[in-house]
C-alpha cells in the first residue's frame, strides 16, 4: 500500500490528536490560524494525491476546509468552505487552491485564496469569499482582486481599521485595501529590506506597536525553506531583517508556510512539514509549536516538536 494511504487510514482511525501533526485524516498545509469568538480557527490548504497526470509530482488542491479548537488539541473539521468548482473565476479542474487567509471586519469574515484564473495559461489571481461566520457559508466574489497577481495572501488589519494585503508574486508585495476588503486602495509596492534568496508565504502581524513581516526563505542554494522575519514601526515598513524563526525542515519538506497567533496569553507558530508523507513533500501536514519573544521584541528560534 502506498505510504500516504497507510498514513490516511491510520490517522482517520485516530481522529484528533494532541501531538504534531495536529490534523489527521487528511493532508493539510499552509496553515493560517486566527482567533475568532474565543476559539482558534485554522484555514489551511488541503493537499490531495493528484487525480490528474499533470500534477502527479506537484501541489494539488481542489478545496478548503476550516477547523476550530478551543484547546489546540481537539480540532473540529467544519467541512469544505470553498471549492474550485464553485468559484466562477477559477479555471475548471486546475487544482490550484493554494495558501489562504481569513480575517474578520465589522462582523464579516473575508477568506482570501489564490487560484489559477480562467483564460490564463500561467499565473495566479487572489480571490475573496465572504461569510457571516468563521465557518461559513462563504460566498465567493465573481472575480479576483484587480491588480493582485500572485499567491499566498495575508491580510493585516491595523488598530486604526486600515487593512493591508501582502502576497508573493515576483518578490513579496503589499498594498492597502479599501474598506470593502475586496479592492486595492493603493498601488502594490515591493517589500524591501529583506535578504537575497527565494521568498514566499508572507505573514504580517502586530505586537506591542511593532509590525512583524515573516516569510519562508531559502537562504542557501539547494536548501529548503526556513521561516524568517523582519520588523518595522509601520505595516508597510521600512522593514529591518532580524533573522530565522525556524530552520530547514528535519523531514526535508521543501516548503514551509506558517502563521503566528496569540491565544490565551501564549503565542504559537503554525507551520507544516510532511510527517504523514515522508517520501512526497507535496502532501503535507500542519503542526504547532509555542513561540516566544525576547524582551526587545525579537523572536526566539522555534525548534519543531517532533511528536
Ligand atoms: O501550498 C502551495 C504552496 O507551497 C504555497 O502557496 C507556498 O507557500 C508553499 O507552501
């Protein structure tokens, strides 16, 4: 039996787990964790073994699930919230529902997700689906956000209510969002002050008046992704590079992708490795570890908990 099949059967029987990886019964990647209504909601990508030849060795994702937990141990799967065949602008059968984000503004939940748009041979757009509750039902907009070409959206809402969107295209980009959360309010700007090397998966957050811009970073030729960060006094920088949050994956998963959230007084790093699919790193699984800050606001390195 293939490795992934064994892993799926085993974890389906086990159900929710207190150990890493935290989601069982399906592959999960690119986890964005958000605290809504006193619970942690987890919006990951959903890796599947590809049903089409073209993607047999690549990422393959047809939909998104959302999970919630109040103790970070037992996770409830609320089921599919958005799927490729229900989004009017997404290319049929493209399996490109990559890393998402979800934020709340004025009682509405905005789910941001990248996918391949209809009529385009290459490239990604970023769309929005809107709901009244964090678990949906989410209603996708008719078209992707104009002016945004790329993957891995992250949205930060500042204390004054201004929302910013960050994404990965050719480089990492950022722009202001209009109050409707679905249109840009400023021209996209490249994020500067970051080191050389491949970067994607931006995640921005605020703590004690400092803005953290965190991102997967390949620091060495032929290396895999580390997680790294920069800091600023404003959501759009200028950012100063600070260092590494997590080293390359011990399981040799080429990608890592993360989010950072405070819950009940403790900060956590959500990220992924390929624990359930050691031989194929495009079938990943979400993990959590505690994350701590130094008194000057810099981040202490996180060592992945193996189990
Ligand atoms: O999950 C597909 C892609 O892999 C994501 O968009 C990247 O951040 C990487 O995790």
